[in-house]
């Protein structure tokens, strides 16, 4: 049986013991309380459960401390035994007294079951715990002895391995020294070969760098020449664009000048007729008002030229000031 099984058995014993203790305590309280109430003055009947509780608390202390001492392998002496049997006998006496006073032998036997079971369980549980503690101690001693034996064997194997490793290291050191000497000779020869190869490589690299430098200089000269040619072409293109822009601006100015001159001639032709005696058609009147507005003539002069009222002409002037007069004239035309 291993340690896990022993611990499991110990837990089962502990759980069973406490179940029996709890059941016996509950049964004792329910049995003894009526007896105490019957033998207590009327004003103090509420104290009836105190005595069974005190006795049962002593039982709990005995069971708990016995389990701890047994687990530790200790012995509390004779007083724990006295307390254990005293509490057991008190519990037995309190449980059977009521039935004994009534001369009820069956009741005495029935009420004696729980206290007797509690007394025997306490003693048996203590014996079981001491036996389990002894078994655990013996098992731990065996395991400790086995562990020490394994450690001793491991130490011996480790010492043998260290001795063998030391011999192997000495042999390896000798071979390594010889190997280093051989490698040093090979390294010197390799160094001499590498030095010669490096000298040849440096000479080849210098020749290659000189050729690359000359090629780079040629490429740089070609790039500078292409850049100058590109700049010249860009300047020529810019000059062409500038000449085209100036030509477009001159053409636009000529068109604007021609339009202005044409508009001035049209206004002069419209205003050359002078004042009229009757209203012109609305289209012609609008054109006259537009020409008068463009020449800066007053509203009255424009009204005389078109024959319409001053209010109508003022409204057309306001439209021209707001910028809607030209759109209205274009729509009417």
C-alpha cells in the first residue's frame, strides 16, 4: 500500500468518525433536552440544551485532539483517556436516564446505542490512527532508505562517470594539442596561400576599380551632356510656350478691343437718334437703356431716348447694376 492509499483510508476514517460524532451529538441533544427541561425550574427551562451541548463539546475536543496526537505520533498521557471515558459515560448516562427512571428497558437499550457507538468509535478511531501513523512512519522510513540507497548508487555512478570523463578529457586534451599543432601548421600554410591570393585579388580589384572609374567618368560626361541638351530643349520649349502664350494674349486683347469698339459703335448708333416722342418696342427700349447705362447717361436722358417712363428705366438700370439686365436682354432676344 502506498502513501496515497493510506491518506485515503485516513480521510475515510476521519469523515466516518465525524459523521458518527455529529449524529450522536444531535441525537443526544434531542434526547437529553426534554430530561433537563423536566428537572429544571420553570423560569430556567431555556437552559435545558446547555448541558448536552457542553458534554458534546467535550466529546468534540477529545476526538479532535486525539486525532491530531495520533497523527503526530504523540501521547497525551492519562488525562485525555480520563476525559474521553468521562465524556462517554456522561453522554451514556444522560441518554438512558429518562428511560431508566421510567423503567423502560427497551428505551434504555435504544438510547444507549448512540453513546456506546460514540465511545467505541473514539477508542477504535484512536487505535486506527495510531496504526496508520505507525504505518506511514514505517513507509516513510522505507522510502527514505530507498531514496538514500538510490542517492548513494547515483553518487557512485557519478564518481565513476567523473573518473572516466577525467581520463577521456586527458586523452582528448592530448589529441587536441596534437591536432592544434597540426592545424597551426596547416593554418600557416593556408595563411601564406591566402596572403598571396589577397595580393593578387587586390591587384585585380585595383585594375577593376580603375576601369569602373573610367567607365563612370564616361557615363558622367554623357549624362552631363544629355542634361545640357535636355535643358536646352526645355528652354526652347519654354520659349515656344511663352511666344504662344503672348500670341494668344495679343489675339485675346485684339478680340476684346474689337468687341469693345463694336459695342461702342452699336451704343453710339442707338444713342444717335436722340429723344423720341413715342415709346419704342420693349426690345429696342431695352437695347437703348443698355447703351445709355454703358455710356453713363442719367436715367432721365435714357427715358427721353426710349420714350418709356423714368420708373421703368430706373428698374432696368437697377437690373444692370445687379447683373441681371444682360441675361434678361439675351432671353428677350
